[in-house]
């Protein structure tokens, strides 16, 4: 093969040794190359890269949009599914907020006092946990069944019992504090 190439170069040396290229042949080759690229859908690299980037960005935007819509619909479904007293009736919601405020106030008062180690106070805290379980069950029933007068009364009854137990805890801690002060005075 190498011998054939040498023979070819010796034979065609005159035609290959030119100072100026044949412009018409070169430009015709470029035109035919461009025509073949257009017919196959290939264009310059920058435009092709831009189209790929644009398509990828459009797909990403579409996926993010669909994800957001699915998340939004799902969270609204869960939020709307949970029943509250305020959703049933505005006055029930206001009444519940008043009870909550009172319970929170009493809990803060209990936290500020000490003597949680007393047996009577521990028993009262266990009673509070039992009342909290009753409240949670009543709220589950409200979500499952919907509006029911007995369930509403049970919810408010649990708030009243919480307040009573918290007041008992406050009284008991005050009695313990007074008893300790009397002991200190007599000693």
C-alpha cells in the first residue's frame, strides 16, 4: 500500500503542487455540507446546544410545577380533612380558644411553683394525662364522625376538668408551701 501511495504522489505531483487552492471546489464542498446538515436536521453546535438546554429547562420546570401542584393539593386535602370546632361554628371556636387560654395560664402557674415530687401532685398529673387522652379521643371522633353534640360536650368537659385539676395542683402546692413556712416558723 505504501508503494502505491508513492507511485500516486510521483505521478500526480504536478497537480498537487499548487500555490493557490481551487476556491470554487472548496466553496462547493462547504455548500454541500451545509445542505446535508440542514436536510438531516443538524445545525451549528451553539444552536443545537441552546435547544438542548432549553428543552432540559422546560422539562425541569414542568416537573417542578407538577410536583408543587401535587404537594399543594395533598397538603390541602390533609388540612381540610382535620375537623376543628372553629370550622363547625365560630362561637365554638371562640369558646375553645378561651378554654385553651385558661388552661395555658394555669399550666404556667403550675410550672412557676415547685413541689412536683409530692405524691398527691404526681397523682393529679396522672389524672391530667388521662384527661388529655380523653380529649385526643374526642378530637379523633370529631374527625371521623363530624359534628355531634355529645362529642362537643365531651371536648368542653375535658377542658373544664383540666382547669379543675390544674387548680387542685396549684392549691396543693400552695398548701405544701404554707406547711413548710409554718414548720420553719415553729423551728
